[in-house]
C-alpha cells in the first residue's frame, strides 16, 4: 500500500531565470519521506510520487532542497493553468509515494 501525505503549502517560483514553479513539502512530511525512502531514492535524491491537486493527478518526482531543508514538488504549467494556481496561492496537495 502506498504511503499518502496530505498537506497545504504555497506555490512559489524558482529564483533563477527558469520558469520552474514548486510547492515545498512541509518539513515534518519531508523528514518522514526521507526516512521511509532510505535506499530507494533516485538521481539527485529524488523520490517518485503521484500527486493530486484539485481535479488533477500526475506523476513526478520530489527533489531535496538543502536551502529549504525539505523536499520540493515541481508543478508544471498545465497543472497550474488547469487548477487556476498563482504564485503564493496555498495549494492543498495529496501526495503518494510510488512503490516499485
């Protein structure tokens, strides 16, 4: 059975020139994900997940962000547009770790 986490966190844009948008996974959830995925993470420490925001579900990877001390969830333009999300919006997320 997949581990599922529900949380709300704001949408933000990467500080660089790229147009990447992310949601930071709260630190307690990030800590638990790090613990339960020990030895199973991919490149750059990534964790494969299935995410639901509103009516949209997609698969992606979480990435550790040492600056924030937590994982970050990339949110593609198609999801942002489809769910009407803007920077600084609080986003309700349901996140399931994909078990291989």
